[in-house]
């Protein structure tokens, strides 16, 4: 792509590997609460039902607590997940190497949907805040992806025209279509992509 001045990223499942982070959470619960012979089955159940922590919390956590007779409430189970993802998030493979390289060539931004406290904690745990000239969290502004306003806000903070920015994210509607509709160039990150491979598309 030519005439690129900035690269803007999504956070979850783009910079942060939620699948691996969710597995850490599942294994933590298994080690603490499940008998050894049932741990693999328990982890498999959570991985299948939990969708990387994206499954509707009003369904997933009560079902898991009831199915496995867990010694805590659904809300407590959810809070453990939030604690794990905020303290121990797993970076996408090649993340720091990619950001080291890209930050020498482009202005970098981030747009992420979510609450201020949770998303800021993830960013700091990944130790990547220093790379970005703009970080937009939907919980801190009056809009969220795919609303074009949030993409335009990022471009203003980076002092660029939308057609000079590339947006990289994993969600087709929120990231790919949202960025395109706001006038940015968009790259859809697939599950199998790592950050080094993404560089090759710029």
C-alpha cells in the first residue's frame, strides 16, 4: 500500500491473543477447583462453550457453574476471567517486533471497544502503550466501532487524513467494514495471522 502515514490497530484478537489468554484462565480454574482426572474434560468444556471469553456472560457462567457444580457464583467466575485478562494477557506472536518496526515508519494508533479500566489494564499488561500516539477506548468516548466517528477521532488525534491510514482488526463488521466506511484502508486479521505476517500486507 502506498501513501500510508499511520497504522491503527484493534486490541483484542489483533494485538492480544484472547484464545491463549482464555486457555490460561481455563487451566487456572481447573488446577484450583477440579479433580485431576476431570481437568482435561473441564478445560475442553470451557474452551468450547466460552468462545474466548466472548460468549454471553448471562448464559456461559451460570451454565458452567451449574454443569460442574463449581464452588462460586457465576459473577465470581466472570471476575476471575477479567482479572486474568487484565493481568496476564498473551500478546499475539511477533507483536513487539512488529511494533518496533512499524513505529519507525508510521504513526501508530489503537481503537478498541470496551470499558476504560479493562482495556487500559490490558494495554499496560502487554507493555505496548509507548508505541502509540493515539489510543481510543469506546468506554471513554461517546461512540464505538463500527461507528465511523470513532475512526475519524483516531485520525484527528494522529493528524492524518483517513485515506492515509490503514486499520487492522479481526472483526469483519466492526473493524474491516467500519474502517472502510470511514474512509480508511482496512486489513482483516485472520486467526492464523501473526503480527510479522501482517507487516507484509502494508
